[in-house]
C-alpha cells in the first residue's frame, strides 16, 4: 500500500470497511502521495482519516473525489470543504455498468424461461417460511447476548439451536446474529460471507439433541466469552415470534 500511494497519480479505494481498513488512508500515507495526485473514494467513508486529509491536502496539492458518506441521506456533508468533486453514492452508475446489469438481467430471464432454473433470489424462502420477525428476533438475541457478555469480551463459542420448521434454514439464520455481533457485517450478505467472522476465534455449532420448549418454532443462542484470563461469562437467550405477527416488535419474545 505504501508503495502504491507513493507511485500512483490516481489512488482509488474499493475495499470494505472493517477493523483492518478503517482510516487506512491516514496522515502518514497521505504524505507519501505524489504532489498533485488524486484520491478517489468509492468504498466507505471511514477508510479515509478525514481530519488528516484536511491537514495534508492543501500542503501537497492533492485532489479528492468522493462518492461515499457516513450516511446516505440528504443534508450537509462533512467533506464538502475538502472535496473537489462529490457525487451522491452514484459512482457505479456508468453507461458500461448499466449495460452489463441490463444484459445480465435479460440472460437470467431467458434462462428462467427456458430451463425453469434461475438465480434471481439470493436467499431461500426463509423470508416467508421463517418470517422476517424471526430474523429480527435472531438479531435482537445476538445484541442481548453481546450486551450481557460485554462488548469488550472475546467470543469463545457461539451455539445456535433452531426448532420446528426453522431447522432447514439454520445456515441463513446465522446471518442476523453475525450482523448483531460485528458492525461491519451487513444482513444483506449470505452465510458464506459470515464464515470468516466466525472463524476469527469463536466456534459456531448447531446441536441436534435439543427439543423445543414452549413454542414449536423458536431459536436459542448460547454464547461464552472472556473478559480477561480469570473471567469467563456465559449467556443463553431463547426467542420466538408470538401471535402470528412476525413483523411486529411488541410480539417478539426473548
């Protein structure tokens, strides 16, 4: 990265924001850039140390082109005073990208019509069978567990149990819990994307021996974590959606 920023006339950013990439473009790297070079952020706002850019930009005559902000919403932008060009998170909307998207959509429709096989849905039908309310309940359970363990706790084990008709969707129901535990993981992502987060030290298992208690379709989350060498905490949360109101927060029971 240091070699890249020192030699490039244009530095463009296209990486996710996480603990490794946050403020990746800091004062030290900005000072390594060529005088008059251009920095383009098409990734996430947090990847650039905004205060550092404000400090170094004028000294080195850098140009800053920005497509991303902490929140995609109307209102003043904190980088307005240092950005040479700002677009409202539309940088990917080029003629080439739109043509590719239209072509791929047409190919998928033709494939579906000819073979009755398609990849238009990226998720199984858990949104209808498991219910969006249960997905939310899963995420709430994760937040409750994390709150009890403590946000500074190092996760040791994550044990998930799914009862009733939810068992076939265990892999997909792990997605909202990962989203609750790690802010950089988005619920729109799939189980494959969740795997690296779970491999970071916490083991995830789905025991098959448990029987449901009280509700046919329910979920249980058991977590252990350490605060220090002498402190181990365990927490268990069971949740369901009652009264057939899957989208109503008051009817979710933890």
